[in-house]
C-alpha cells in the first residue's frame, strides 16, 4: 500500500482552501482527483469537517516547518485517535484488489483517515523534516518532500523559480551597490 499518495491528499487539502469554500468546489476537487463516488456523496457536514481538518493539517505542516518534531507527532497521534484506521480490500476502476484505509462512512472520514495515516507513514518512515511550508515569500503552501536528498523547500517549481530569481536579483543589487 502506497501511503505517500494519501500524504499527498493532506497537502492538497491544506493548499487548496478555495476548494473547501462550497459544496460545488469540493465536488469539483474530488472529481479532479478521481474520487467521483465521494463527490456524489459529499454533503455539508463533510465540508465543515474537512475545513476543520484542513486547519489541523496546516498546524502539522507548520510544526514540521519549524523543526518541532515532537509537536508533529503529538498532533498526528491526536488525529489518529480521532480518525481510526479501518483497512479494507478494494477493487474498483478496473484495478486489481488492493488496500484502502477506509471505504465506508462519511466522505470526510475517509479523506481524514487517508490524510492522517499518509502523513503518519511519511513521518515514521522518512522523518518529520519531509513535511514543510513553502519558503518562497509570500507563499504559505504545504509540501511533501519525497526527494532522495531531502532538498525540497518549495511547494512547486514556480515558487522555487521565483525564489531563485529573487535571490539572484538581491545578490546582483548588493554587488552593484557595493561597487559604487
């Protein structure tokens, strides 16, 4: 079972707050990510629960970004207690039998369990330093670092590029300012 894809769900929920603004935007997000059955079942209670979960997941990423590993673990343990894992064997969309963390219950429950278990798996398997908040100003998006050299510090190539260009310009301005 690849729990990294579940951790990527947590990143998606944190970074796409605008998709939690209404049932229609949440349905569109779920459909976009291949969760069409969930999109058809989602309701107002799910939306409210996912908004709350988003805030809690954001806190996990912020703690990881500051290097507070103990707080990351404490927050994830609290979420694991509130969203217990119920693994099930599943077969859908022409795929072979495979494991899912949960299939029944509310849509928000399934997304919460997947997100939390995915992050817990990353933290225990790779380390809390694999989670973070984008270092490009003013971006506050979360990222998941699955690189082999633990080098990711930005949520996207766009933010990395923007930060590198800004750093280059700052160096050039400093160099030009010193030469006058």
